[in-house]
């Protein structure tokens, strides 16, 4: 294996897929997302044909089918794309940033922190709308991230002694604590939290009006910051000392990554609830194809994570038809066995 000497040009040359083939696979990933979007608009408790979906988007006539597509399924699908991209890319960032192949926003407590802050806001401040959730979710995500790193650094020789194992253990413990407190608050005031049942399970359906407008800007900003970090993360994969020698500002890169993860997880969790496993599964699967080069991992994840979320949402619409199963439950059902498989795949675990 060899790498170039410039930080912006660091490339893993031992990856199994040539660059030209990766471009082709990236186009395939974009096609898969397009198919998932179309399926999300057409499939549900009331199946709607593709020509009817197309007419609803281009020439609506006010019929029931067109209203279902435009008023219910389009917002649901757009939110699924945004939330899936946010959870997936934030997971890829955390895995690269911590050099921990088992890290994701859920395992490191970021989602739990955002969710806990929202629950406290509803319990103590009476917030009920997504735009009110946002600052709470951002603050919770940021505080959870800072707390995990602070605790992991204690007794480990400072931040430089933090290991992926310590971060994972602290994150899992913090998630359990925050989740337990959130559940206790919900049980103590069940009537107040009745409207949050689906949010707590992770859902992209029946979101309040204005949800997408409230979170889209933050998610797009987080995605842009994530792409900016890609080349520096490649250098960080060689170790901090090597990264510094190659001209990477390690502190600035860390701050940028934390801000990106906070924006992505805070906005997505506020809008859709704490959906787990998406940020863990997709970057792992992408690395089987691209190798550890973040300049490829992040774009692939940007396309495949929302594809997974939309497919999971479609499955949730069908398995208990004519009712629905929340997407966060479906991703958990898929994620648990996939996580066990990923642990056994040492090749995919290399960062």
C-alpha cells in the first residue's frame, strides 16, 4: 500500500475496486435511490400506479390519489431522504473521526443526547413543534458528544489517550442512561407524551407542517461540512502525527467534524426521532466496495443511507398492512443481525 504525500491527495491504493468502476457503482447507487423514491410515492396502504404518481407531480387534478401523493407521500419521502442522508453521513464521519468501525451516532450517544433534550423540553417547557425541537436537539447532540469525549479522556492520558473501545463503551453507557431517564419522564407524564410515541420509535410519517423547511438547511449545511472533511479524514487515518506532518490542522478538522455531526444528528433526530443503525450499516457496506477512502465513502453513503431508510419505511407499510410499522423499528430489526455480521467481517472493519 502506498499513499501520496499531499493531504488533499491521500488515496488508499490497495482498494479492491478501481476508480472507474466506483464511478459506475456510484451511478447505480443513485439509480437505487431514485427507484426507492418512486416506490415510496407509489406503495402504501393505498397502492398508486406510477402514471398516477407522475400525474400527481406534474398535473394534479385534486383527486384523492393525487392528494395522497402530494400531501402525504411527497413530504414523507423527502424527509426520508434528508434524514437517511443525515444519519448515514454522520455515522461515516464518526467512524472515520474516531477510527472505530463500530461507531455510529446511536452507539456514541449522539442520538440519545438529542432525543433526551427533546423529551426534557416537552416535559418541562411544553414544546410541541419541530422548530422548537431543533435547538434542543442540537444542544443535546453537542453536549452528549462533548460528555462522551470528556469521560473517555479521563484517566486515559487526556484526549490523546482516547481509544475507540473507550469511546464505544462510554457512548453505550451514556445512551442507556439517557434512554432510561427519557422513558421515566414519559411514564410519569404519559398524556403529555402521547403525541410523541411515533417520534420516539423513529418515524417519518405524519410530521407536523413545516418540518422539512425547519431541518433542510441544517442538514444540507452538515452534509457540505462533511464533504469538506473527507480529505483530512484520509490523512487522519494514517495517524495524527502523520496528518500534522502532511499539513492537516487536526484541531480545526475535529471541530468541523463535531459541528457537522451535531447539525446532521440534531436536525434529523428533531424531525424523525432517534432512528438507529443506519449510520452503522451503510458506511460498513460501502467500505466493502470503496475501501477506506472517505472521498468515496461519503458520496456513496449519501445515496445509499436514504435508500435504506426509504426501503425500511416501505417494508413498515407492508408487513402489518393496512396498518404501519414505524421505520425506526424496521431498521432495528434489520440492524441487529447486520451488526453481528459486520463484527465477523474483519475486512470491512479496517479503517
